[in-house]
C-alpha cells in the first residue's frame, strides 16, 4: 500500500472571506487581500503528551500546519534550542530571559528553514516541480539547500549587493542564482511576474499563504520548551513583518486549543533605523506603511515596503507591545552582547533583536516582572564582516613560550 498523498489546505481571503481551492495563489482575485489556509474546526488535535512523543522537528505540530498527509521533504527541520541566560537578563533588566536559537536551524542556519520546509511540501502537494524565491539572503540559502536535497530545480533571485557568505551559501547547492541590480522590493516585484508566467512555486510569492504558516512553529516550540506555558513578552526582528504576525497566530492557536493557558505575550518588533517602516507605523499609531529605501548593515531585514507591515503593527499595538529602531552601531553591540553573554554568534538580524530589546528595556517597556524570549533568527558567520574589526587588535606572536609569557604579563597588568 502506498502512503496517502500529501494535500494542501484550501485558502480563504482574510479581507473579504472568498474561498479558493488549494493552489499556488497568495492574493485574493476579488479584493487583493491576503489568502490564508483554512483549518477545519473538526480536525483532531494531539494533546501535549502526544506532541512530546513525536520526533523533534517542526512536524510534531503538523495539525497546525496547512497540509494533510506525510511530509515528503525537509522532515528534520525545526526544534531548535531555547536557552535561558540569567546574565543577559540581568544586563537588560528583564526578570528572566531566553533566546530562541534559530542560528543553528537545520539545514541552512536561519528560521527561514521553517517556512521553506512547509512551502516545499506545499509545492509537492500542488505538483509544482520547480521552486524559487525573492530573498534578502537567508531565504535564498534555505530554498537552495532544501531544494537540492529534494532534487528540485531552484531559481533564486537576490539583490546584487548581498553579503558574500549569503551568495556563496546559495550558489554552492547548485541553485540558479540571479543577482538583480536593485533593492529587495525590485526583486520581489520581478518574482511576482515570474511566478505568473511559469508554473513555479515561488515560496514567498505564490506559495506565501502556505509558507508563512511555518513561522508559527517558533511559537509552538517556545511554548513547549518553556514547559507548556507562554512568556510575558517576545522580541522579534522584522523585515516583511510575517514572522511577528505568525508568532502571534501560533500563540493564539495554542491558547484556543488549550495546549497552553494564560494570556498572549506582548509582541515587540525590532528593525534597523535605516529601514524601519513598521516601527514608524507603530509610533504613528494609525494609517499605512510609508515605504522607505533601505540603508543599513542589516541586509536580511532590508525590506522597504513590507508585505505584512500593517498587520504586524496592529498585532504589536493590540498585544500591548511596542517597536524599536536601532542604529547600525547598536546592531554590532547587540551581536557582541549576545556572543559574550550566551555563547551564540548571531547575524545582523539577531543584533537588531538584542539591541531592540535593550532599547525597550531602557525605556521601561521590558521590566523585572517580565519573562522575555528573544528570537535569534540567523547565524553570525553569514555576516561576519560587520564584526571584523574585532580581529584587528589581536596579538600576533612568534611560536615561542617567551612571547606567550610576555603576553600573559601584559594581560595580567592593570589597564592603563
Ligand atoms: C535572519 C532573519 N530574521 C528575520 C527576518 C524577518 O522576517 P519577516 O520578513 O518574516 O519579517 C528575516 C527575513 O529575511 C531574516 O532573514
Ligand atoms: Zn478578498
């Protein structure tokens, strides 16, 4: 007997409620609202003990993901560590603090592995045999890596000026990498046209409704790893704003299904000051996203016209959270602060999270009463150049014991 085929859920427009069969379509044809997968209220859901017995991947929460049947690709992704750091909590002035460490995500070292794992299985369900993406770097890595393993051809479109490690970490898997002279927003527009013309699954364009659901698994894992309860506050970096809204959706679903009890955490978003359209909307309190031209070292977050920006700003306000924009210098400080306190080396996006949390604590929005989770979404080796000056002052010596002794004397001497 063959295993039942994987199937994708039907879709519904969040704005006008129009229904659609499962397909590679993310925008409502009536009203251009976003489409979302429909989950049956009658579906069976596992209890905590059943979830806990399943293999440690994001598929242990499969009843809250938009597919029925066995996943065929990327079955090992997810279930990254949640690490408590009393020393970072003390430094920031939070009661307790954990980091959700997606910098060690399998296989491509960012949380984008989660969304791609779901999107590639949606592509399988919809019989799409070529995949692709528009990316600020991490998504490119995740699509190229997971498509290689799946044996699917991949077309990956990126802005020309991405960090070297992100370009190499895409090309190495044999993906077709197309570098576009323009911003991410130009690349994204181009990909929308490409998706229309070819029968391809562009994971964050026509498969976006399925893809985004993968980010909910960060929330599910946080709840389980805290011992089936929720923190009081979560800080996440924002580019398109999808991760933050899906974290919120994940917490809401676990509360609604009584997997956890209590209240929704306050949701906090962080962006680089050189690309902070969602932060500005939160501060303004009403109206629409005003697009910007990004100028920041946090290239993975450099989306000037964020697709889920308005929705993210609303979630932040409704949960009693707030948003912070941090300078490039603060991002570097955030990276070193995390490395020195927790032994985790994050990329610029994680530096934005840590610096954002610090700014929020300094203005009294995170307090000693809080149990905070910081979402560390990517790996520092991919953007190592931003902390390159750390090696300039390192000693270089001859291979002699004498020189080591001199160095030890110098290190022990009181600083001038
Ligand atoms: C490392 C990292 N963190 C966070 C984000 C933000 O994700 P979103 O676009 O869902 O807001 C990105 C997006 O590319 C990213 O690469
Ligand atoms: Zn609609």
